[in-house]
């Protein structure tokens, strides 16, 4: 009986969880993994990218709270172009607008005061989504870039490109065995259920990613953080189901407020009625911000202070 139970235990992190994705692809040890992934995704497996620098890398020593684990993986290539990679588990309002904003902010940040515009390099955002964002397209890979509408000519010197990788569309029948992304997509979609590295796994960079994803390589603090993120995201799934059943926008807002109050109660105990009231009066965007921080509050006083700050900005 114990042997059966042990076999059922997961071996690998779920790479679709934002923090796990950052650990696998954005750590100091992830250089070769990220190079391999980008070459397979963008250049059909050709070694176009040789070197890159991971900016704001994942560091276990910085795991003070969830805000230290930025969900984006950001890399600068040798030619100065930048790649932003984001794992998005749930659809959120303004998601595509946020991608444009983040890309523009990164591009603007390249130019120091009084700098030369010739130093501004193209930015590519790669959004890996665990939901369908372009229902009118069957393809799992979509690449949008700046170009002249009549001729299709690309904008001089590049600009902002946005790429979508929609995991629900990435079924095996869409990819031949020789496709360089086949093993990557299997890793992203299925590795959380694997008990060992599949025998047919030939891509060395995917095998490296699996080594980074092993649960027995996590520290105690990392394991605790991972459990918290999983619980939060499961509650998010339940909240979204509730919102869909309600069939109206206020159902999602109410569901998000209820979720936040449940999580705060689990963490801090019974909450004062004033906090229930304040959370219940927040709008969707305010709830989004509070939800991202809900596991970080050490005391009820800190919750009060954050609610005061949120409502003061409204």
C-alpha cells in the first residue's frame, strides 16, 4: 500500500505554474535551456541564438514572499534584442493590452536620458497560454509583428513582435515526430504527470528542463512556496467556474472577492467585518492587485494598510 502511494506522488513541477516556469527557464542555471527553447520555437531548431543574458534571474535566496518571484522570463541576446516570455494560466481582462504595454516599457527602458535612438533594439513577447486566446485560429503558434499592410513588408529595423503559444491547441496530431517543439510542448502540457523521463525524450535541452523541474531538487522554502501557488491557482479555477455559472461580470468580481477573503481567513484567522466590507466594495482591477499579494500579508493590520492604499488610489 505504501509502495502504491509513493508511485502516485508527483516527480516534476507543473511548468504551467508561473513560479515553476520562472525557476525552470529563468534561473542562473537555465542559460542552455532557454537558448534551446528559443531556437526550437523561433528558428525551427537551428542554432541561431548562441548566447543570451537572463535579466532578473530566479534566485532561491530572494524567496521572502511571492512578490520576489516575477513571472516573466526576460533575456537579452548578443545582438541586443530582448525576449520576454510569460506563462499565463488563466485569461484575465486586458491581457493582450498588458503584453503591448510590457513590451513598450522594455523598449523605452533601453534608452537612457539623452541616448541615441539607434541603440533601441526590437522586443519580442512570447505569451504561453494555458487557454485559447485566438479561437478563430486552429494553429497553436501565432506570430504578430509590425508590417506594411498592403505589401507585408516588415517595419525597418524591427519593432515589437508578439507571439502566442496556445497549449490547448498543441495536440500531438498537429506536430510530426521530427518537429523541434514536440518534446517542449509535451513537457509543458504533461510533465506534471510523468513519473520519470520518457525513454524517447531526445532533446537534450528538454532533459535539462526536466532536471530543473524535479521536485526533489527543491529546498524546503521552495516546496512551501510551490504548494501555496498551487492552492491559490486551484482556488482561482474554482472561482472562475463560479463566475461562469453566474453568467455575468459581477459574478466574477464577487467570486474573486470571496476567494481573497477565504485565503485571508485561512492565513490570518477570522477577519473583522470591516475588512469583509472593504474587499466587497473593490472593483475588478483592485481585486486583481490584492489577489496577487494575498499570500504575503503577515497580519490583519497589513491587510488594512493595503486596502487603505488601494482605495486611496481609486
